[in-house]
């Protein structure tokens, strides 16, 4: 419990530091004038002064930071500088379930593929299964997600849509309140995103298991007469999962934060990655800041959870 509380406190401090840094980058960088962005081209000095006063841009930096955080997290009425009147929080709330649905489903699949493939490769090391699993993992890692998604769409939405894949719905997203349609719309995006990470995890776990099977405690288990299968599943796998858990925390946090942009774009999913890209194209500072803080929250939270899980798998971490 003490270790978990320490990680929670450090996560809060990290989030505060990130929010300050992001605010300074977007609103205190020399040459950046949000008022000019809001007022538009050719605005008179009087209009710029009015805009600065209305949006609190004429206040000292600490006051502007506090005002920004108040509008974003407490009042939740921070609005876009490009589409005046469009609030940032509703845009994030609309996009977040899409990205969460995509990443959660893909994560389940890639963990099954990665853990299963890694265990099989290690269990049958020295046989034909091992090189086949390694080859499949390399192939999965080597295929770009956007290319694979485009090929999937070419088959399921164009060439074979009226035949073999007539059951595949059009591109887009359906709310989870309609679970059957929700799963059908996300099936191929899940598989496309999971293939890459499944290959990576299988290779990482295979290497960790092979290393663990040569440790002294495994020799002791063999000396006690334990079967190889029991040693693999009950002892070596638990120690080897630490690296997988750490890797999963980084991947999951970044993907939920918007790193699944290419998959979202290819399959027409209006998620966080797409929202971030659109706001960057328009230089919409409030939306960019909201997306960055949203992404930072999930990355920091995922790493905090991973550290706690790591301490459960390996109690020595608690005393490090």
C-alpha cells in the first residue's frame, strides 16, 4: 500500500509538471499570440486588446495558467480558438470512447497472441515451431499498420465486399450501446493494430523465457523433479512477465493517448489521434493542450499501474 501511494503522489506531481510545461510551450513561447489567432487576420489593435481581455490573455502567466486549468478541469468550458463556441472537453469526451474501444480490444488480442506465441516458441525451442513463430513475429512487426489497414479495406470494403465480406459494415464507429454492431465495426481495426504488437510481445517474451529457463532456481526445480511444463508456467513465466508488463504500460498509455492515429485514420475512427491531428493542422491551442494533457494522463497513469503490478510480480522492487 505504501509503495502504491508513493507512485500515486509522484504521478500527480508529474502531471502538474507536464501541465505547466505544456502551457508554457503553447502560451508563453516568444512569437506566439493566441489573441491574433482568435481575432483573425487583419484584426485592429483595439480588437486584439478586447480579445486579450475577454480570454484573460492580458494577465500574468501564473494567473493565465490558473485560469486555463480552471476552465479545462473545473468549469469545463474551455473553448476552441478556431471554432469559437466549440468546447474542448466535449470534443475529448466524444473522441475518447472511440480510442479506448480500439485500444482495449486490440490489447486483449495482442496479449493473447504475444503471450501464446512467446510461450509456444520457448516451449518448443529447437523444433520447427520455434523458427516458424519467430518468422511470424518478424513478419507481423515488419508490416506497417497503415498499409495493412489499407489492404484490409481494399478487400473488405471494395473488392470482396459484396461476396465473402458482405457482413463487414461500412467504415466508422458505432457506440458500445449496440455491442454487436460495435464489435463488427472494430473487428478489423482491432486485428490490424494487434498484429504489430502481438509480434513484438511474442519475441520479447520468448527471449525472457529462454533466459529465465537457464536460471539457478529453474535448475533447483528440475532437481526437485518438477515437470518442464510446470516449471515454465508456474515459475519461469511469472518472472518473464515483468518485461511484458512494463512494455504493455508504455504501449497502452501511448496508444490511448493518440498514438493509434494511423489506424484511426485508415478505418475512419474519430478518436483522440484524429482529433489531435486536426487541431495541430488548425493550430487550435486549447484543443491541442487538452489532447496533450489527456495523453499525458494515460501515459503517467499506465506507468504508475505498471510499477504497482511490477512490485507484485517482483517484491524486490518495493525496496529499491
